[in-house]
């Protein structure tokens, strides 16, 4: 690893964390998933909870159970890749925790809900139909990251791997979800066994997240630029999957209402958690180029944009896309924010000349890229394409080269500029 040259001068939250303390906290916090008593939980499940509450619980707990299983399986290459012995030991404790969490959720699903045969595989098979598109995608990404980390144990790859696991999955996704579940069951005084278990899971996750923040802060000290790039790249690659994890079946809002929360509330909690962990590492999104989160916008808007794109099928698995003007605006604003302005000469305009929707344009000027509705006065490049085909490209449902070959995407004008598209929108 490179020597430390530019340790941030301002004190970060990560500077208060030590690996020795995290290990000690693990020893003190040990608990037993097999000793939890679910007797009252079974009574509450059958007699006190409404059908809608049980449906939401089944859905959320299944997302957690499959997530816990995936993180249990995926952690071993992290032990190999960690540069410090203390890090290896902590990750070994974390792997035990994740196995315990999986056992806890499986016990609940089998003994209280009555699904599966008691084996982990049986529980997983019985709940697999509950998983959302975003859940499948993010855990597929995690699996690929683990394979990549086995092959490449460089600090850069380790930083990428910690970002998806500890920052995105644990801090931005799992922890806010656990708080929603805990708060609801507490308020309704339901299922004391499950509540005790999830409280322990949440304490464990807090420790895991602290470890991830500390490990990334160490990597940041050794190589601020490289680590920042690793972290931000992973956020850009995965933010839409994260947004889609808690997407309820058919966008049926009653899934949230049954637990007294809303999709956007969960989004706000996730974004707040994510931004605070990045600050703790030393990364200030207000100061980075091409920030993966539009930090200049109010929190409500930052949290709702992912939902807007998903509901319009401008991201996600389904087509056709909606022509909703606000959703289209969010899509083009996202494209503009992701553009690398250094690759394109100032004054360049690119137009999306949709064959079946109003045109949009991006203007590159004075180190900025701005999206606007309407036909460009002088576009260097025009993309002639149908709105749905473009939405498929934006959502990564189709490879743009395929549409190009089929002449469904026709670039007109400066084709050299078109050839640089991969660099402009990395
Ligand atoms: Fe866990
Ligand atoms: Fe964890």
C-alpha cells in the first residue's frame, strides 16, 4: 500500500474507531439465534397481526433473509484481501454474525410463519418469490464483486468491495430497513422474540458498518484520489439497484402503509446514512466532480428521483417507458450530471431527436453540462431514436451497439463525438 502523504487535516468520525475496540464489542455483544423464544411471536402472528401486516412482514423479512445469506457466503475473500491482521480477525467475526443472522431469519420463517423445512435452503426456496428486481441485481453485483476480489486483492479492489458491502448494502439499505421494522413492532408491541433478535442484528450491523468506514478511511489516507474514485464508481454503478430493493410488488403502496412508513421515507433515511458514512471516511460529495448523488438538491428530491425513474420504467426491468415530463427531466438531468465535461469541447450541443417524443438536448459549456427540453439551434450531434429504445439504453436493458446495428439508433452529424460517448458518459 502507498505511504500516507495527505491525511485529511480535519478530524473525521472514522478517526474515533479502532479495530481493537470493534473486536471487543463483538465479544461483548455475542448472542444466540437458536435460543430466542418465538412462543408469543407465533400467537401475535396468527391472532394479533392483520393480513396486510403479515404480508409486509413476509416481504421485508424475506429480503433480509436472502440478503443475510448472500453476505454470509460472500465475506471470505475480504479476509484474504484485508491488509492488516486486525482487519482479517474482525471480518472473521463478522462472517460468524452474518451466519447467525441468516439462522435467526430462517428460524422465524420456519417456526412462526411455517414455511420451509427448517433447512436454510428450504427457507430460501420458500421465500424466493418475494424478492424484488433491485434485490436480485444488487446481490448479483455483490457476488461478482466477491469473485473479482478473489482474483484481485489490490487496495483499489478492496475499497470497491467494502463500498458495496459495508456502505451500500449494510449502511444505506439494511440499517434503515431494520429501523423501520423495529420501530413498527415496538410501537405495536408485537413479536417480542423477533424484536429481540432484530435489535441484536442491528447492533451487529452498526459494528460492521463502523468497520467498513474505518477500513475505507485507512485506504483513503493511503490513496485519497484512488479510494475516492473506487467508492464513487461503485455508488454510480449500483445506486439504481439500491433504490429498487424496497420497490413493492406492483408499486402497491399498501405494503408500506401496513408498517406505517413510506417508500420515500426509507429513501431519505438511506441517503442520509450513506452521505454521513462518506463524510466519516473523508469524502465530501459537495466537493467531488460528477457526484453520484445530486447533493445540491433538497433531501426530499434526492430521495424521490430514484423512485420517479423506476416508476416511469426509465430504469428497472420493465418497458415501455412512461413519457411523464418530470420523469424525462430527471433522466436527462441525471445524464447531464454524469457527463465528464473534460472530454467534450465547450460549446458542444447534443440533441436527442426522438421519433415519437419531444426532443431534448445537452449543452456543454464552461465546465458544465446542462439538460434542456426542445430542439437545439446548432447540434454537433443528433441521436435519432424512439423514446422507448433510448429508455432501454439508459436503463441498460439493451446494448446501444445492438440498436445501432439494427438502425434503431441513428447518430447524425459529428460521428467522432458519438464514438466518444463511452468516455463522455462513463
Ligand atoms: Fe447481517
Ligand atoms: Fe452485516
